């Protein structure tokens, strides 16, 4: 089987895409052979604005039903693959949309949300992000984790502080994830995770999606798809081949104003960081180039079964553990 044949045959899942929603994005997902993707519908927004985002996303997906389909269960991922479509799973990068209402967790589950990051870089009612002094998981946060476990929404810790992350891992009865992170063992950065953090989440049944966001990669903006694979290999050597997947963090189609919104607390307040130039690794600049990742993994010496696990099979398994279906 050639690398392209393997890619076309495999379940391919991107654990985090925060790109600009339009038909062109969905067409590129099809070019890239994505079976499913966790697509962000909330970062700094509260309840109402997030519902509005979901309404707009639902309308666009209905208009583009020849390309995409909604994902509520792992069976929907299989169906998307069989139909030659990409399954779209809604995700949050911040629990802010729950506001102070535990009941909103189930409401969003019913609207198709399957993964929620507990904090986005800074403090919220649940806990603390990675750019702020970490006070740990709040009492209210423990109730949110329990409710997410109950209804079947996966806890994501990618932008979350180390102490809050550890306490979520210990509090959750279901597997949790870093949906999109890189190892600080290759580059020190507040958003990257230490070897100990990676081992801790894996030892507690958790999951790691590896991102390719170049500000966090060792080679920075000079990175290639092979540098991305180096990071995947590094993480796999810590967490094992069954607890790892892809979470690119594709921001395709967004302009500088979007990154300004992301990098200021609450979208407008103090600046948290500067990314500098935003360019994806050579060889996987766009979602349509996803097959190059499969080829690069094989070139690095990963076996075909390992590539299938990394590209999507592991995501399917852990999502089924959390969702129950």
C-alpha cells in the first residue's frame, strides 16, 4: 500500500481546527481526506454568543451537506468516512460559555458539543489557564467536570495551567486530553507540556493530540512537516502509541485581527502573548496537504498500524470511551 493509499484508507481525525468557517474550508478538508475534525465554536464568547455561533455553523453545514456531516457519536465518524464526507464535531476552547450554570453543560451537549477545554490561557470560573498564576480547579470546576463526565463531553487541557490540569485529570472519571499541544522537551514555552505532564495524563488514561503550531515548534517558522513528525515521535515515546493523535490547530483563513482577539485576555483586555509570523510547517501549510503527514510518518519509520492509530484510530477509541457511543 502506498502512502496515499494508506491515507485514503485510514480514519483521519484532526483533534483541533480553529479555521475560518466557509465552503472553501470544507472543500479543503475533503482534499486532505479528513474523516472528522474537532472544530472550535467558542473561545471568549459567553452562552448566547456561542449559541449564535452554533446556529451559523449549523446553517453552513446544511448548505454544504455534500461535503460535511455533524458528529454526535463515533458511528457518525465511520459514516462520514463511508460517505466520502468530513464529520464535524463542535468543540469549545474555553468553558466560559457555561457561565455559572451547570445545566448549560447538557444544553451544549444536546447542541452537538463533544469536547470542551476547561480554560483558555487565563482564569475563569472553572480554573486557570497557562498564562496566569495557577490556583487549581475550583469547587465549581469540579462540578463542571462531573457534569461533563455525566453527559459525555471530553475535558480538554491544552491551554490550561499545570495545577488545574493535574486536578482535572484526577477529578475526572473519564479520559481527558491535551487536544493540541507540543512538548517543552523540544521547546520551552508556556503552552507546551513537560515530559512529566505528558506522562501523568497518559498514566491516568488520558490522551495527547500533537499540534504543529510553529511558534511552539523547535524550528519555529522554518519548520517542515518532518519537524512536526519529530514532535509526534517525541510525545509517543513518552505516552505510548495508543494515547496519541493529531490536533493541528489549523487557523486557516483567519487574518491578523483574529489573532489579536485570541491573544488578549477575554478577547480585548491585556495582551497575553505575541505569536509573531503565523505560517504552518512546509509540506502541511493547508488542510488539503494532510496526506503529506501520513507520508512523513512512514518516512520517519512508523509502522502502518502505528500510522493508523496516530492519524485517527486512537481518537475514535478515546472519544467512544467518553461519549459512550
